[in-house]
């Protein structure tokens, strides 16, 4: 077949190419450039090769120590909020009504925290937890608990975690609810007839049918919590000391606090790489789970 | 294993206060014996699935009682009713193997492990699932999945009844036939009361000893396949069962004679006491009407087309305004459009307002 040859079509791609170049490729290359150099301000740069990367991965140096500490802190934070939000989200979804007017009410209430801008969430909890004027802080202290997120590491962690649970459990719950709604009634009726207990219904029907949405929920919550910045920054500013300084907070401190552009660039590249790798792992796992199902469908089609 | 009695059972999805005509199931009283194979047959929306769900307890009746062996079980939950049910679409537990799926109803009821294994092995053998027992159930075809659903329905030996809600809908026609014969064989082997809901008359007539025909929320006839064929109690049974269905035409009936389109047909019984003002119709199965050459003593008809079903030929004819099906006798060649219709008087039935009238001898 004859193909019309018209190289002018390339011009149609040009706008996209330019936009992507200016919005993504050039900034990224600038960061790569910075990560190989050192600067003392005045727009003077000195070549440093892979020096920053070596330092970054060496816990004995100042940079490496701070990066790895914040990385473990961040991973621990993600693990804790996943361990709370996923089961809690499932429980919330299971106890939601299945039909009627109350469904709409529940959905709106659940969606509310998701609609609040992140720094507002931070501000809400910052004030809520203050021992002098905050309802939570005041009540806890008057109950005899010495609660103060500004001076106590544990209190600061508890505040940040409770805040994240408050902010994001809804997302997990809504996803699970969607998964639950897609289960046909016949499954529940069959389970009833098979004499299944409430727990058996959950284990044999609800959990397996929710596994796809749960994977998405875990992925979203992991990525989000791994990149968390605004809320803890507003509440604790990364303190007391460095106890709630997560990777992104550390990054901003280095880049804007100290104006160490080289170190910050190296750190952000490694940070970016970690995120891409985790995304890839999740993506692979999820598509593989899908492929398994598709094979079965194909077999059916062939029959 | 139990005798099932339905006592004045009725249900409305709009609650008991709804108008009687809107009831999904109108009051029905009947008895099903232990170990019988029953089919509930009727078109979509006739109330057959409602009746099934009332028996299994998924739906609570608005009115009436259900007795198992004389014990009122109406207020009991599905779990306590000791019933098995197989649904239209396969329900399998994704995370379990085929064997675990079959064992699930027994495990939930705390049956000892040895007994479970023996029963699962038996059912798997009967359904040809034995080689797949250790496979994950999700990886199977729709047919195999439905077999697992059937197996879960049959695995308990102590159930009052096994209910089937159009279980072969998703199955390929070829396999459908096999599974149906298999079910019939299982019924003989396992001595379980089985109730089978379907809108497919072939399925109902081949599976059941007793077919319960439902129409518009009512049980219109309950009988053996032969009774339904030879003596439909309601015009609906007449044209719903049989292919082509029964011919039903308006007629004037007096004594031992019926007049259709100005022509008189002899009847074998006498109909003197027909309810006054009722709509009188005559029904006769196409198998008992023969097409013949036009003759003065035969009902004259116009042939519109002839359907050759291989073993038998049916002519679609028109008598006045009414459409009619009639058998074309072997060896008879249709010439031209006009023909005469020859009736077998012993198979001509009279209906008043759609209900069969038993004439006097």
C-alpha cells in the first residue's frame, strides 16, 4: 500500500516536545548538572564528579548520615500509617451502609478530609494539638497526660501519624467500599447457604474481591506518605530536633536552608530514583495480577 | 431430606399492604414429597425465583408458612434451614482450591475432617472434578466453575432440599445436555429433594418428575410432563409447553359440539354447564390436528407455510382470523393454499376464561 510521505507532520509534535523539554527535561538536566558540582554562591561552580553521591550513601559523612536517617524515618512512617490506614479503611468500608440515604451522607463525610488543602490540614492539627489553646492538647494535659508535640519526640510522631490517618483513611475506605459494592449479591447468598460465618465471608469473599483496590490503595498511600512534606512541616517543622524530619523536609533544608545546591540535587535524584523503582515494582505486581485473570478469560474465549 | 409444605404462601416486594394483584407470588398451597425432582417452570418475572428464594430463606414471605416435615421454618434464617442452593451464575471462592470450595459448606458446619474428605471425593467423582481437586478454582472455565457450584450444593447429605436457580444458563448447549443428565443421575444416587427453576421447558421436562408451571405469580398447573402435554389445565400451559404450542381459538361450545369459524367439530365429552358470560376457547395440540385435502366435512384453512422439523412437519395455517398449527401427515404433499383440518376429538379441550373445563362423560 502506498503511504503518503509528509514530513511536515513532525511540526505537530513540536509543541508537545517543547513543553515537555521546558517543563521536565531541562529542569531535570539542570538538577543533574548541579548534582555534579559545588557552589559557594555568587554563581560560582566547582566540579565535584560523583562526590556528592558517594557522600550521600556513606552514613559516616554529615550528608549521608542525615539522608539515611531521614530515609529510615520516612520508611518507618510509611509502614506505620499503612499498618493503621489499610485495616482501618477496610473496617470503615465494611461497616458502611449498602443502600439508602445514609450512603450519600457517609460518602460526603468520608470525602471531607480529602478535600482540605494539605497545609490547612497541617494548620488544623497544629492548633488542635497545642497545649495552651488547642482542644486536643488542652484536654490531654488536663487529663494529666504531659502532651506536647513541640518538645517530645513521641508526641510529635503520634500527632503526625494521627493527622495522616485522619486525612487519608477515607481514601482507603472509599476504594474498599467501591470494591465491596462490585461483589454480586449471589456471593453473599451462597455464603449464607454454605453456612459461612461473618469472618469466613470476609476471608473467602470480601478480601479476595478487594485485593485489586487494596493494591491501588497501598500504592497510593505509600507514594504519598513517602513524599510527605507539607503537613509535618506545618505542624512540627521536622522537630523536635530532627525527629520528624522526613526526606522531603531534609531536602528542602539542604536546598533552601543551606543553599547547598549540589548536595540537594544529588539527594533529589536518589530520592526520585527510589520512587520510580517502587512505582515500577507496584506496577509490575499489579499488571501481573491482571494478566493471570486475562489468561483465564482467553481460555474461555477459545472454548 | 424432608417433605416440604407451602401453606398459603405469598410474597410482595412492596410489603403485605400492596394490592393483591401486584404480589410477585400469589397465595399458593402445595406439598412436595421427600426425594422428588421438581421443576418450577415459567417465563421471566413469573415468580419462580421468588418462590425459590422464599424456600431458601433469602426472602422472607409477606404471608403464609413453609413447613419442612411438618415443622414451621418460616422464621428461621437461611443458615438454620438446612438448604442448599445453586445460583444462575457460578459462585466460587477465589482463594480456595476446587477441593476447598467443595468442602466449604461442610467445614462451616464443623463436620469431622475424615467425613468431609470422603464426601468431597464422592461428589468430585460424580461431577468429574476429581482431577482438578487441588487446582485453584479461579483458573477454571465458566463450565467448570458452575460444576463446582453444583458440587457445593450437593455435598451435604443432610439437606432438606437442593434448590437450583437456572443453573445451566452460563453453560454451552452441548455441555448443558450432559450436565442435565448428570443431575438426573445424581438425583437418583443421592436421594435428595431437588427443586429446579428454569424457563426452558426442555430442561424442566427432562429433569423433573413433577413440573410446576407458573404464570404471573400463580401456580397454574403442577403435574407430570405427560399430564402437562396431554391435558393443560390453563391455556398458558398449553402454549408455553410444546413446540409449537397449543392452538387456542375462540369457539361456541354447546353439548358435544364446538363451532369454530362456522364449522362444527365433534367433542368426546359433553359441556352443558359452562359458566355463563365466560370467554370460551377450544384448545388442541398441533400434534392432534392433521392437514388434509379440503373437504366439506373438514374445517377449511389457508396454509401459510410448512416447517419441516425433520421427524415431523407442521403447517402454519390461518382459519378465519386465527392462526393455527397442524401436523402434516407423513406422505401428504401440500398442494395449493387451501386445506382441511382433521381433529382428533379426544384431544380437543375446552377452556372457560383460560381454565380447563372438565366435560361430563
